[in-house]
């Protein structure tokens, strides 16, 4: 492997998958913010914002689903460590005429980062929004699931361009 490229930490010297040992890493404050965008018909967005969908408050249910998903990330992503999150926030914002932007923030004091928890929260909140609205709009598209920023840890801070 070239020394000018970072190594994949989830692979051992033989290329086999492994869980990274973070036992010797310092406990530091860490945070991450991720987002997802759900595109839909303008009429679907109107139903959501006016509270006229038969399944109830779409934003409230998606928010709870995102928070729950962040807490269960290690059960969904095989090599993620179980983390004691100190905070999770999921925000859903209607963006007229045809989208909902989901932003998920996770925080902790620990030995590994929370990027996967933030990404999982945003993703599951988007999937929940889709599930709650699919009866009226099966053409919705989930896009732009991405890390916006992370802070803390040995690799330092990251801010998406």
C-alpha cells in the first residue's frame, strides 16, 4: 500500500474486516452533523406542513425515528462501536416548493467519532418521512445524505465544501 494514502482502519494486514480498537485513544468531545434531503411533489409537502396526512405528524415521527436510529447505529452498521451519546438532535425543515431538509447532530465525550450516528439518524428520519407519505407520493426521492461537519478526535475537524 502506498504510504501517501491513508489506510483503511477497518481492515487488518491481511485485508480482513475488523473492529478498530479505540481503547488507547483519549476521551475527547466529539460531534458530527449530517443531512438528507427528501424531494417530493409540492402537493405532498403541503399535506405535510398542513398536517393533513392520515398517519399523523410526519415531522414528529421522523424526528423520533432519527433519534432512535442514532442510538442503535452499532446494531445496524457491523463495525461501529456502541456509543454513549450525550446528545442527538434531528431537525426537519420544509423547503418550498418540494423538499424537506433533515439535519441530524450527535455529540459525546468518547474515544471515537459520531459521524455514523449522525448519518444514520438523517437517513432513518428520511426513510420514515417516506414511509409516512408513500400512500400519497411514491415518487419521493431521498438524496444528498452526507456529512456536513465533524469536530474532535485525532483526525481533526471537517466541514463539507
